[in-house]
């Protein structure tokens, strides 16, 4: 599969225009559109401090259903 990524915005009339694609005219393509989160929503990493990293964990702390 030859993939090509393009970032654009939805026009006022709710259409998308893609130009200068690296495919030949008449070549079949598949198009998938995904919402891109704003850069303002990026969650910054918070440092984690392990108080006792070598201490054993309690059995109930291993539960995956939280």
C-alpha cells in the first residue's frame, strides 16, 4: 500500500479539497478522514516519583478491573 498523508481544513461549505496527490489520474484510492486534535489539547508529561520502587505490590493492586 502506498500511503500519503495530507493535513487540511474543512471548507465553509463542508467540503475537502486535496491537491497535488502523488497518484496517477484514474488510479483507485481509499480515503479516510480523521479529526485531528488541536495542539492546545496536548497533555504535558508530569514527572512521577516512585517512593518505594523495589517494594512488593499488594495482590489487590494487580486487579485490571478498576
